[in-house]
């Protein structure tokens, strides 16, 4: 099946706008030469600049099904996968694979790991590295990722020159024509969280002044580290007024903004999943509080439970910059929760970053909130079907075809005690759009 056939066959209202985006430019009817020239200029323009944390990921292939990380024990491994990690790579390359014109803006050293990072990125496209920052005599960040079957991953991480990334390292000259500026992982970048986030707030203040739409992602710090002890309420209070789209995980927010609850739930669940114990009411309350702090859209990653969306009123959304949704009223005052798609999980590295790429794709392509959430969950599900963050991500036409062919969602299947069951919390299931609708939704 070619892409043109796909456009004809997809009729689900959830996917109508998304399907149109898969049509090749060569098949779009252009009535006049000036229009054709304009279309060409638009396709060449950078749509997204992804900045922030970048590193080299070293992922050994662990052998066997009963792996235990015990001191003094030898764990047998196979071939190691080398890939770039962090949001600059994970979200940026996923956007590139999805067909979005992207530039990356991370900081690397002049060491062998830095050369490896550059070579991997350039393999995807030499144009991607146009905003990269090179730091002489500094070391490149790296991670060793241990991901075993049926176990959550274990990370060994060195922050390297990400710690020296500052507001002056951002290429603001490149933001002037871009649609969206995405920044990720400030908890792994020392200058971004020091002094109550003054540097992070400066990045977003200057970026927002360029007219670009801004988005921010976090990462999970060690609770006992300087980042884990930072005053994230003060940091986000200073930064979120300049953030259009805020896309953290629920665990990160609990640690940073609800520390007593985080510690209480962690103690309660023991070795079980923290996400199982977080109620929809807590997530809904956090979403509303983040809007009150200044964010215009909040998309909370809830792991295997899906993606939660909360948005501000229409008047606020009209201040989002160049990537503002074309149908603002459709996006205004929404509270939606999209379940994940079923996937054969090989590794969870970068799944949240890939989910963000899908969400930003939907926003940039003018999709509805429903189709945008569907795109986000689909790209995230594709990502976990490979050991690294990027290998599982497919082009948008391929991803869309999988959705259109009836890709099943993770649903409670009648289990009342399941964390996937939202009815007990007063949410309504929208069968047509395959989302849960919360009490805070005005539509």
C-alpha cells in the first residue's frame, strides 16, 4: 500500500487530519506557481529545535531471563548497542524520523564519546547538527543502561558537560523562524536548577520573546542528589509562565512538588510500581495546579497507564506562539486521558521522549487533541519495541497505518481493581476517540 492509498482508506474521525499529513507533497494539487514556491519554502523551514541534555547511551544485551544485579556476580552479556540518549537525541531524532524538520542543540565535549555522538546523529541527517555546541576540554555525558526482561531499567549516568550548559549556549538566532522550541532534562543539567532555576527561566524567557512555541520536559533525579533536593516549586514557578507545553512524568512531579506524598506512596508500594498507587484525583489536581503556575498545556506521562492532558482556556492558548493549534476552541479547557497501545516491550529507554515527539508532531500538524494523544501513545509504544530509544520508531505513515488497522489499547477488561479502570474515578470512556474524559473537560 502506498501513502496515497492510505489517505483514501482512513476514515476514522480520530485520524482524518492525521491521515492528510501522510500525503506526499508531490501529490498535493497546487493551483499556481507562487503557491508551489510557498509550499517548498515551508517544507524547508526548521519546524522544531530540540535543546538540552544529550549523552551517549551504552546498552549491553543481557542474556537470560532470571537476571539479578547482585554484588560480586558476573552477568553475561552479548553485543552492546551504542546510541545517543537524552531528549535532544531521543525526542529530536524521533521527530526527524516522523518527518518533522528538526535541528538539535546539545552540548558535547571534544572526546571520543563526543565524536561518537556526532557521528550517530549525522548518520540520520547532517542537517540535524546545525545547533550543536562543542566544549573544548570538557567530557561528553554518557549512560550505561541495564535493561533486563520483566524488570525496569537500571541506569549509570555521567552528566559531563551538560552541567555547564547555560542560557548563552542556546542559539536564539535559530529560533526566529522555528515553530517550536523543546527543552529537556534540566534536573540533569546543574546550571539549569541552581539558584532556583534562574538560568532555566532565562532560557525560556528569551526563547518565548522570539515568538516560538515553547515546551519543557523533566527527568527523574536521585531524591538525595542536589537536583533532587532543589526547590522545584520555585524553579517551575519562575519558568512555567514562559512554557506553553509542559510534558513531565507523574513520578517526577510527585518527587518535585509533592515530596511527602511521593515518600508515602513509595513506602506503601515497596518493590511494586509507584504508578499503581497514584489516583486519578491526584493527577488531575497536579494538572490543574501546573496550569495555575503558568503552563498553557500540560501532558503528564503516566507510564503504562497512558498520557494525561489538561489545557487552559482559549484566551490563554492564543498566546502560544507560532505552533498554536489552528482550532483553539477544540483544544481549550480539555481534560483527557489516552490509554497506551499494546506493545511487545523490549526496552523502556526513551519511551517518554518518543511519546513527546508524537505529541509535538500532532500539534505541529494541526491534529485534534484526540489524534494528537493517539499519535503520542503510538510513537511511545513503537519505541519500547526496541532496546534503544530510536530503533523502534517508524515514519508517521507507517505508524498511522498501524493505528488505522485497529491497534488495540491497554484497557482494564472488566477488572475493577485495575489502575487502568477510570470509571471508578468518575471518568467517562469516549469510544469514538478512544480516550477517557475527565470532570475538568468543558466539551
